[in-house]
């Protein structure tokens, strides 16, 4: 399963994991970096400085739940 790990870069340049969201959209043409960032802003709210948030695309093993 495709998912995204979202990180927040704080004022000391440390990266903090803030969440993992699974990709559920079926149409790959709808998946863009902008749509992913819009998605996380809707889920986490606009309290965080979105310019300090970045994501990493990961694959999650459906059987074990581990990130591969």
C-alpha cells in the first residue's frame, strides 16, 4: 500500500514525524505534490506552517504493516 510520511522541520532544523497517511485515490493522474500537501493540510489543520512540512512516499507491507 502506498502511503506518505509527513515531517515538520522545526526551528532547530530537526525533523519531526507528524503523521502517516495512506493513499486511497484510485486515479494516479489525480495524485500530485500539491494535492498531497492540500490533503495533509485538511487532515492536520492549518495551525502548522505548511512551508516547513514535507513528505516522503513509502510502501507499507499489507501483511506485516511494516514500511518497505
